[in-house]
C-alpha cells in the first residue's frame, strides 16, 4: 500500500502565531509586537515638525489645533482663554509649551514639554513601556530643557527647534546635516538625525549613525536599544540580546527592553529565559498587556498550557480590545482537541478585530480538521478578502478544495498563489497532488518536477513523484526517486514506507519489511507501513505470523481512532483477484477486519 502525502492542516498557519511562534513570518511578528517598525515609513521628507509634533502625537493631540493660536504678549503667550480653547485641562501645560515654541522662548517651551511629559509619566509610568521614538523624544527634551547643552550646541538647538516648529517639513539629508556640518560630533544632532532616519527606514544609515553615537557616548540606553532592534530585524538574536542587556543595565526599570529581550530568547526557543524576561517586564509595569501575551506564547511553547491561558486572559482583562490573546487561547484549545472552545475564542478575536485575517485563518483550519469544508472555505475566503495578496490564504483554500475533491477550484487557487509568488514551490507541488488524486499520474509528475525546479530540496514533491512512478508501474524510476530522498533525509518515514511498498511491488518482500519497519520506528502512526509488513509477511508464506500482525495493527488502529483500513483491505483483495493465497487473504478479510 503506497503512501500519499497529504496536508491536513495549513503548514503556514502557524503562528503563525497568531500565537507568534518561532516559525512565524518575521516581519509579521515584528510589526505586531509594537517594536520599532523600520519598514512603515517611506517618505523622503518627514512631516513631523520634528520634536514638537512628535510630542503632541505622544499626548494624542493635533499639532495644527494646538499651535494655531497667535502669541500676543512679550513672551509669545496668548491669553488663558486661547489655551482653554485648544486643549483640555490635563494638557494645558503642553499647549502652553507649544505657544512658547511659536514665540521667542524655545528653550522655555522645551522645558514645559519635558515637565509635562515627566508629570504624565509619574502618574502612569508608561515611559517604562515606551518604544524607541517615545523614549528618545523624552530624553532629547530632557537634555535640552535642563540646560545640559552649552555654547555652540546650545545655540544650535534653539535655532533648530524654532525652525522645526515653523516649517511644515524637515529634510533629513539637508536640514539636519547642515547643523552637523557645524559640529560633526554633536551627540544631540546625531541623535536627532538617527531619530529621523529610523522614521524614514534608512537602515544602513541607521547603523552607521548609531555606531557613531555610541562611540561618542556608549551609555545612551536609547541608542543601545536601536542596535538591539537592528540585530533583531536581522535575526541575529545573540547580538540583539547583548545590546538589549546593555539597555537594561543603563535603565533597570525599562520594561520594554526586557520584553524585547524576551522575544529574542523566544525566537531561540529559550522559553524559560523568555518567561523570565517577560515576567520582569510585568513586574516593572503590571498593566503591560503585550508582555502577558508574550509570556503566554512562551508558556504555550513550553507546554504550560494552563498558565498560558491565564496570561492570555490577563492580557485581555487589561485591554479588552487586544485581539491576539483571544486567538491564542483558541489555538491552545485546538491543540487540546476542543473544537467548540477553539471556535469560541477565534470568534472573540474577529469580533474584537473584524480585519484580523489570521484569526479567520485559524478558524478555517479548525473547520478543516472537523471536515467541515464549506465553513473552512468561507473563512479562508474572508482571509483573502482582507489580504488579497497573501499567497498562503489561497494555498489554505486550495488545500480545502483538494480535500473536498473540487479539483478545478483547488488548481485555480494554487495558480493564484503562484501568480503572487512564482517561487512558491508548495503551490506547484499541490497542483501535482490535484492531478495525482484524479489518477493523472503522468501530469502530476510534471508539476512535481516544476516544484523541484523551483526548490530542489522539496522532499514532499520528490516523494509524491516517486509514488506517482509506482502507480504507473515504473518501479525502477520510483525506487531511484525515493532513494534520492533518503540521500537528503535518511530517516524520512514517508520515503522509507513508500520505498518499502515499491520493493513489495518488485516481489522483494524482505526489503519491503525492512524499509516499512524503519518507517514505523520513526512514525508510530504509519499504519500503511504496518500493513505493508503484514501483507509482505503473508507473501512470504508466514500465515500465522501475518495473522498476529494484522490483529495487532487493527487493534492499535482502533485504539487510536483509526477504523478505516481501506488500503490494507485492497491489498488483500488484490491477492484474491490474482488468485494468490486466496484462502488466507479471505480469512483475514472476513475474520480480522
């Protein structure tokens, strides 16, 4: 009985982690964790009115409404009524600061900004979970407000702040560099340049500038953070951990850096260390919903499922609109074979975020496993509507159509995935599977070859190519193909079992038993290989021994919920049709199955 490799569940729908697992799409992971996203901004000019507007954004205000009033007295400050008109009472000092900035008191305005941010932080400690942009902004304001800048650098700072507030745009590569031409080693202006470069996604310039700043002052925690982030993006996790550890050494209360370092440990599968870092982040900021979710992910992978669910529930208790934890709880229940509970939490996730494509994907996977193919297709279709250029969602839906024997629809989806990414060898291989399932083995081989042309290491395509040759009774070609797979992976149970069957077809029953046993040794669920052993034992004339093997494998299959032994029965019926061991085969069919 030959083995047909199928995909019961989308191999791309990890984690995707949704519970972000180690195998997640890396950019997806980075974007959703609240990390410095160097890939969002693609503007040549940065419309930030740099320090000023960034501070307003930090407080959730609108820069135009906040600084639109015209200063009227000698300090450049409008009347109190003007302040009340543009901000509520909690932001009066912040608004007053911008009115100073628009006047002739830039340093005084910066001082008020810094004081307002510090007062806000003393109330909620949110600076402990601030991303780079927020943290660096706070540090720059503090540097300028406490008169730590003297001489030329201090004068340059005043001039720059006035220009930044007055102008609608700031050109990173000319306006800031003109200040650095006056003082190339100005730490302040190199930091401002770095801030702008991060906003503008200039990765190579970011690293060069960060290195220059650290050479001037290695004790700036925000710059060490940037280096950690850059290494994280490059998936150089040990190096990232080194700089994030420097960050926490310089500011021991910085929960964000501990959370970030935990992600590095997580991606190296150091789950206990990751849990330790996430726990430290939570201790420093008990309302850190993301850290609870992250610790839940680490505990999930550490098989601490109960504790993981507790963490996820705490995350949504803190932030009921946080969609990920609901989805992650669903994933745990899916692993626990509790489909109703899994679907309940996936539904929560999409209720919170109707555009959460990955939660629809996970729900589709759950319906797929339940063999409810129409519902699975509905959910995968929703994924495609949300993200029409995601090749994996087309592959998911194509897998479902294939399982539902709707081959034309399946092929159409796999072809669409290939239109999105011509190098997607998985989709090419699955088109071959569609033809294989229709007994079009020669056509299937052409698609397996195309998949192998894209990726010569696609073992699944090679195995199915070998099985296709066997179905065409081209046993030598089949054997050669499967042996090539074993050269790549000598312990692959599917290749071992399939090669065992080829030897059966060639009449070499001892070799069939040998290879099939190797497959069983490596995969306790390889029932097709078990029955290969049983039927080969029968062909060797060992009837009593074969009966024992059939009894053993049938019992084991039923204990594991497998009651469909179609392939094993077909093998015995083939013997009867060929008038081979008719009495023995008939006995096994009637008495044992």
